């Protein structure tokens, strides 16, 4: 579980949360995505918080974009954020930082240039980074389970993102399959060790989470269909690629 970086977060809150098992704090720049109106305007007021996070091993999860402005659009918002990432890493080199859902070559290069305490989660377009085996990149779904009413027919801004979490492992496998078909990767690149690391092992190691269960998953191709919707408590959420055939997963 993570907290939301907000002016109410103090060093004392960080230490108390860590003692209760909280592993990270998520930062959204104000206004860059759905429900981010209470996000960060400047990181400087949070320097004491970051010091406390360094001391207790808590992770800073960064939504790496700059708010839109005269010279900043959705096309360059991530690249314009990267100097902030590098500045934070230089000031707090022991702070564990995840640049979440990297989407550009610039972001990949920035993560690689930083020390081992900076890693990234990536999207389908960056599948080669997922297969490099270094542990510098691991899966982050960025799943967004918004109610159907927020996705269409509403007023104002439509909620961003898609709901992927129930099928995220299958979606990653599909991305690798597509990469092989396009010649971006080979079957030899997609090893059992790479899959285990990218889907879980690298992330657990970075967060400092141990797993003594020894559970494994068995995958079978094309024997499950993505549900049409998930409903409960008056909310209806449509999953990504509803109705399509996908892998089935069985825990062993």
C-alpha cells in the first residue's frame, strides 16, 4: 500500500506509516492526470519528507510529467520532467525512486543514467527495456478502474486510463508475443527468468518485500475470455480488451 504525497504528509507521518507496512508514497504533479488536483506544485517543501523516506527505506513513486503550459504539451511533458528526476536523485541519492509508466526513450535513458536507487516501470512500447534483465525496469500496470459514467457521456474532462489489473500478466505476455511477431524481440529473449523478474521479482527486491510462499503460476493460452465488466456497489468498470480471448492463470 502507498500514500498520496500531499502537504499533510510530514516526516513523522512517513515514519509511522513505514512502521505500519506502508511501502511507498505516490506523487502526482498538480493537474496532470485524473484526480490530481491536490498534487504537487513544487518538490522543495517536501525535502524533509524525502529525507525521512531515505532513512526508513520508503519508495517515492513519481508520475513523471510537467503540467501543460506555453511550451509544454502532452507530447513533451515527460521529457520536461526528467531534470526534476535527476535533481531529486542528486539531492537524495539514497532515496528509492520509481519513474512510473515511462513512455519515451528520454525517460529510459534518464533512468539508466541514475544510480541503482532509481528504477522505472514501463509500457508496451518499451518492451526491449523489459527484456534487458538488469532489474532497472519492471511491470507497473497504471491500472485505472474508473466507473463507466466517468468514461463516457459525462461533463468536463473524461477520466484517463484503462482498467487492466485483473489481466495484467496476460497483457504483458501479449505485448511480448506482439514484439516477437514484429521482430523487435526473439523467443530466446523471453525467458522464464525474465518473466519472473519483470512481473514480480525485480519489483519485490526494490521495495524490500520478501516472498516465502513459493507460489507459481501456470499459464494456458487462449482458454479465458476477458470479462465484459466488473460491477459492485453501484459502480460498473469495463476492463481493457473486454470479450477478447486471453491466457488463463492458475496459481500452484
